[in-house]
C-alpha cells in the first residue's frame, strides 16, 4: 500500500485546491458584506469577522477525484472536512471519517485506507488516523488499529497501540507497530499473538 501517495492526496486538498475554493468563498462573503454595509458601521462589521476560535473553512460531503493523463488514480471521500488555519499548529480535521482509494489503469482498487477520524498537520507533514483504522496494500495485507501515524519526513508509519495484521496465511497481533511508508517492511514491537491460517486449495 502506497501510504506516501495517500498522504500526497491529502496534502493536495490542504493546499492549492482548497485554497482556490477558500478564495472564491471569501470573495462572495466580502461582496455580501459590501451590500449590507450601508446599514452597518465599521465596528459592527468587524464583529462578523472570523475569530481565532472558529475554523477557517468547512466542507461537507466532499468527494475528490485525482487523475493522471486523464486516468483516475485516486478518490477521496469524507462527510466533513474542517481546516483549522487559525491554530498555532494549523491542521485539517476529518471529524466524521475519511476514505481514500487508489486505482490502477482499469479502475481496479489497488490500495485503500479508511478511518472514522483523522487529522493532517501541514507544519510537520504528519497524518494521524484514529478509530477503526484499516489500511490495505496491493498484496491484500490488512492492518487494523485504533491509532496510526504517518510521518512523511521520517518516511514511516507507526502506532503505540494494539494492532492486528491480517495476511493470506497468518494473523499477527501486538502492541506497538512501525513500518516503512509503503507498509512492505514492518515489525510489531511487543507481539502478543501469531496464528497461521490454513489456506484452502
């Protein structure tokens, strides 16, 4: 599973694409303020400005497709996305979950990641996924945990909580997990179980 590619898709949403949307929305809001300015003095208008306690931007029911040479490669879905750019450490929040799928040229899913909650931090290029996190790579290996961090600077993913890795012929469980960014080389720090599964012919 190419988690680095998944991270890049989230970063694209945090970056230019949403920035264009934000500029457009703020332009409309500015025009509305001008229309009612005759009935409001400057002091009253200032009270309507965004404060540090409010999120900078919210999107509901977002679905984004990303293509390469007219071929769709990624799809990101989230019921709600909130950009907190007024925080000391700005981040984008996915309070109702996130789902990202990667496709091949024939629109077959080759990898995916889902979580019921997630945050992405631009400053240190880190993604935190929580609550029923499930990641699947091209080989079909499935990682399940309640908390997962992807650190793009260190090019690794890790968790300090219970994890379960389900492969075609075995199930591995433990506490504490670390892997390379593609989830192809990994180890569980404190293994608690290792069960081999008989594969039917």
